[in-house]
C-alpha cells in the first residue's frame, strides 16, 4: 500500500521548484510509537476549553453536501459506526498496546475462504465459510483444545455462526464488539460459517466495506477486513479466496474481486452475480471488492513466457479519457520487473479501480488494485508533470507489490517495512530508469530530509521495524517507507547490482507463499553473497538519524590520504543507548583539475585494493580510519556519493572553496547538488542568526536590513548559481533543483527555538537577492525554454526539464514583486496550454497580495469547478500560501462548495496544506494552531486515520520558540482531553506530549 505522504501532496499541489521558494516548511505526515500515557493522565488539563470548543467547531465547520454520510455536531445525525464512541469519555486506562516481542503463531490457520456478498441499498449481508486447520501442535493429555478467537468490529453485526455445520445458539459462543470466541471445537480440520450485516453507506472511516460516489469498495489494510466479517485478521494467516458478489445490475453493473473471473450471470428481479477465484494464498488485508457503475479501458501485456494478460482500469465514465498514462505505466512496470528482477505476473487479469474517497494513496490487493483517483487520472489540461511522474511511480509501486508484499508477505505488522521499504526502493529504481536517475535521487533525498529526518528527531521517532503500537494505521510513516527504502538501498550499495539480484532471487525462492520477517530478508541477502550483515541489521531496531563525522589528513611525503570516521546516534524515545550501524560510504577523490583520482585502499593487513575512481567503504564501528595510497596531490573528497546512507554528515575542515569546487566539478550528480545545498545552508543559518539577534521587528524590510548588514548574499554564491544556470551540459530539471534553497524543515534541525515566519523572511531575502543579481540569466532561460506556438504537451524527461527550469526561473523572478512581472505571470496563467505551466504561474500569483491574485484564483475555479481533482490544487495553493492574514481565508474555504470534509483528499489539501505554511500556521497570535486543533477534532468524528495525520502538525512543537511551544502544547493537551477521541489521534497526540 502506498501511503499519502504530506510531501507527496505538496508535490501534487504545486511544482517542486516553486515549493522550494514559497513553501519551505514541508511538514511530514508523522506517526509514531505507541504511548504508555493514558488519556486519564492528561484529562482535565484543558477542561475549561471544552464548551467554547464545541461552539467553535459548530460555528465554522459546516460540512458541504457530500456523497457519503457525514459525521456531525451534536444536533446532527451521526453515522451509527460512531454514535457510541462520540459520546464516550476518555479511556480510563488508555488504549491497549501491542508489542513485537509478544508475537506467537495463531492456534488455528485458515486454508480456504468462501465469501458471499448480497449488496443492497440499506443493508449488505456477508456470508463467510472458513476451512479452519489446527496449528496448536500436540496437546498434553487431558488438555482442552484452544479457543478460536476471530477479530470483529462493532459495525459488523453478527447474524449467525455455525461450526462443522451446526448452528450455534446464544450462549454457545462469546461475542463482543471486537471479537467472536468459539470454544469446544472439534478435532482436526473443520468449517466455520459466519453471517454478518453491514451498512457500508454509513462507514465514513473508509475501512472495510464502504461506499464512494455511489459505488461499493473496500480497504482492508491494515485491519479493515474485521469490519466485513469475523476473521483471523492478521497477515500470517494466508488462505485461498473464492468470492461471490450479488447486486442490482442497473445500479452496479460492474462486480469485481481478487483473482480471475470464474462465473457470472443474471438473476431474477434485475439482479446479477459474479464469482471470483484467487488461486494464490493471501492474507485478508489483500482482499478487495468493487461494485458500481464504472467504465473500463483495456490493454494487454505479453509476459516473458508468452502469456497474454488483460490489463483494465475502471473509472467513472467522464474520466475514461484520463487513464492512458496509468495503463502505459502499468505496462512499463511489468516489463521492468521482468527485466530487472525476473518477476513475471502470475494471473490472467490485472484490474485497477480509481475511487475518490480513499484514505491512502493506493492498495495492492491481488489482481484488483484500488487507487486514490488522483493517482490514476491525468490529462495535460488537468495534471502537472509531477502528477504524471507520481502516477507512473505509484502504478509501479502497487504492481511491484505482487511479489514484494503479496507472494511474500509480512509475518506481523511490525514487519511492515519488509514489504513497503523494499517496494518503495523498487519503485524508486523503476522511476530512475524511466526518467533521470540523478533527479530522482535528489527528489527522494529531499523527501527524506524534509519529513523523515524531522520524524526521527521528534517524539514519534521509531525504528523502521517498530517494537509496539496502539493503532497500526499510525505506522504507515515516512520512517517505515522512505527510511525503510534507504535501508534496502544499503544492501544494493554494499553488494552491487549483481549481488543484490542474487539476494532477491534467494529471497523469492525461499519464501514464496509465506509470511516472513525482516530478519529473513537480511538472511537471504547475506547467504546469497556469503557476507556478514549483522551490523546492517541494527538499522531495523534503532530509531534516529546517525551522525557521521569525517576528518582527513594528507601526508605529502608518503602520498597517503586518510579518512578518520566516527559515528553516533542521539537518544530517542525508549532508546537511550545506540550501537554503531553499518554505513556504506561511497566516495571519490578529486584532483586539482576536478578529475576523479584512482582509489587504492590499504587494508589492515597491508594489502592494497584497487577501487577504481568511486569506491564503497564499509564503516561499522564507532570509529575507524581508511587510508589511500599513491595520492600524488592533496585531493578534495566527495563523500556519501549518491547519498549512500541516510545519515547527517559533517566534514571537518570543509570550506566554502571546497564546496564551490565540488559544485563545479564533481562527477557525482547528487554530490554536485549537495555541495550547493551545503553552501546555501551555511548562508541561511548565518543570516537567520543575524536577523534573530536584531529584535522583534520581523517585517521583510527589517529582516532585509539585518541580513544585508550581516554580509548579504556573497558574490561567490551568486556566481556559483550563475555558473549552474549557464552550464549547457546540465539537465533543466537538475538545474532547477540545484538553484533551489534548502527547505525550512531541514534548516530548523540546526536552529534552537526556531521562529518559522522569521526563517521564511530570511529565505525570501536570499531568493530576492539571487533574482535581482541573476535576472538576465533567469529571463534568458525563460525565453529559451518556452513552448513554441501550437506545441503539443508531451510527458518526456526532456520536455519536463524545459518546463522545470522555465518555471523555476519564473518563481524566482516573482519574488521581486514588481508590477510588470506580476502582470507577465497573469498573462502566462491565462495563456497556458497545460496544467504544469498554468499551476506554476498561479503558484507565484497566490503569494502576491492584490487584485491579480484574486482574479487568477477566481478564473481557475470557474474553469475547473467541475473537476474535483483539479480543485484540490486550488484548495492546496491557498492553504499553503504565506500571504499575510491567510487564516481567515482558510476558514472561509471550509464552507466553500469546493470543499468536502468527508473526503480525505480534501482534508489533506486544505488542512495538511495549511500546516505547511510557516507564516500562517505559525502565526504569532496562535490563530493557526487553534484552527488546526478545531479541524483535528472535527475530522476525528468522521475519519480517524485522516485526523491522526492532521494532528501530527503539532508533533514538532519543541523545535520552536517558547511562545509557540506553549500554544502548540496547549492544543495537544486540549485534543488528548477531548471526550471520545479516537485511538489513532490519541496515540499521536499523547506521544507528542511526552
């Protein structure tokens, strides 16, 4: 499953090159470890806020008419699924934690599952027939067989239960809201039949079976299947599924489930049915069902063994013209996986369905992927280059899960990174091969630094394999996904492509059809390559970002160059002491002419190994040294090439001159970019310190005067950017990234008691100075990269590169806020022939107060008011805007017809977007915090997962100045004390307070 990363939403909202200027505070969708703090401990601290809070919530959170049932205020109807918990006081003892150390195999397993869905408008009836196998081994003489405990949910009403063909009466079983317990079971194999009744139309949680845009659909990962029927809802129970679906044919002509279609037909009364059979065992989280009015576009793919596979995408009729790119991406993914990893698709059919109401990005259900519609639908008029790229990557991600997640799955949810970290790495490699590898690597590291490093440094820091959780939904995090992918990349870097492929082949050979652990993956890699990877395994169990310190020494007489390395990882919640981890240091040494020098590494035994011009050092102790022989002149080191490990590196003695040299000459594209980032980081932190020392006036004028007095932007820095812009050998996308400043999130890690609006003003000062001094170059690049009249949009690496550098230059020029530039941007907005250019111009205008901003926003809305996905961009641009006083506008948008609070995409665009505005979310009067606190509590009555992502905006409160800390902490205390708070939100909020 692909999580919705807040950074990904920001990419879809505005172009990345614009985000780097106007929206530097990318807020990670943080989730965290379970907390031992109970609601009872924190209850009452903000009790006096509760009555005004209810008035506030009802005064401005008025939901618009929606296609789904909407939870409401006390005077409105609340869906049955939330009626009781809406009234509940906080838990007296706190939610129950689960621990990895407590894992035990289930006493029973299930070999086959037969499901029968009778879909009606008011009530859906689900009949399940389970073939149950004993798994408890030999019993001691006289011992009774263990009970079978099936997971359930309170909105799944139990109608009937039978064991071995005998219906059980009340008293012969124990049923609670969360569990069905069966005792006195027969020996050997037996069947269990369970009948439940559901009301999918009331399921605003979007977990289990629910309705979206009038259609039935499911989402079962992580624990949604228990909302359909009572079951062993855990990933290590793998069974073969046969699913029969019956519904009214006129309203639900399309009936889909996992596997291959085995039978279909018509029934009396205008009804029809379909039977689907999945021949491969799978855990219940991969079950899927879709029924509704959908149109389909089909292609085919011939596998490497010559089998024909039908590829189909189902969408609403009006969106059928927007699926071609997703279909083409699927074909590319299938071919790439065959060529790169030897993985062939295993069924006759592969279906994708796009739905509007979906908590996550997409779901890899076997043969029936269900996608958030924003990650399937694209046309030049409605989608940006970044949308196209994201769709390509996500389609690949979900397809790649067929082997890394479906055929081989997780033993328990603590092992989530086994499938997600590995599959993210695979989709990153796929995208790199399809486009620019250098640009893709920079993009991935930007996400890691902006979101995951922040998570690693905060109260919700957790290892990629967590030790405990309250709600598993909260652990679909950037740590598990993005850092998990970086740990997989460590294997690839250490073992090389050939060694990594050998490890993958052995992994599939050993574990196909099984539920396994991260340790099993590590063992396959180690065994296939006959290497010891024990210290790499420590990455799985330790939270935090390691610090790598490197110093160097050159001996001119001996012609040796030595690196002295040491590492440490700061304490994190629950982990005070950290062990050294295996850090692959990929490096090169540059001579005076900028060329790479040969690397001859001396071993501890005196032997010398020739590493070529780029080598990998295996650093796994607290301290180590590495010596190179035959180094004729003192080199400039290029360290962590390709960002070979997810660490924070400090290079002792590295000067601005060294960084400028690397920026101009390094053969490694990532390190060339990184050198510019390091220069910019040093400059921004210096200017911020000067601005902060100058007093309380944080106006742009005052901040500019302090920054100028502190030296401003040096000529050498401007010259380095000028050289990058003028280098005709560089890709336009790379140029756009190379002249983008580090984001606020990354900078705040180095600032104690940060003031976000002040940091924003400092960044804008630097951008304006660069725009002033580089104006001729910027204007020339805009002209050189403009589309020719009548030119057709193409999504190619070359075309994207032209648009990227053009729009990056326009964004820099817009910071000058000159009337002629603003007028030029408005004309470009009106004349744009594709969404990439249209949204780029609007992104600039939305930061500029005045009539042109209002004109452009109104025109965009009028043009796309019937395109819900495009309106997400419209909402997001306004939410993330740093225009002064934007809180009042955002409050009005909550009541705008374009906003639907029951839809996750709408909430992510508006609320998470607002949380990324350093000026308005962090407004000095606390109005931004109060708005977000109200929003969290309101959304929590509708969708717990979405609300949990929103509350994470407060998790970094300790990073800021004391006044903001007090206000953010007050919101967290108020949220934790709120009656009926969901476990999802409680876990994040309470953990943040620790």
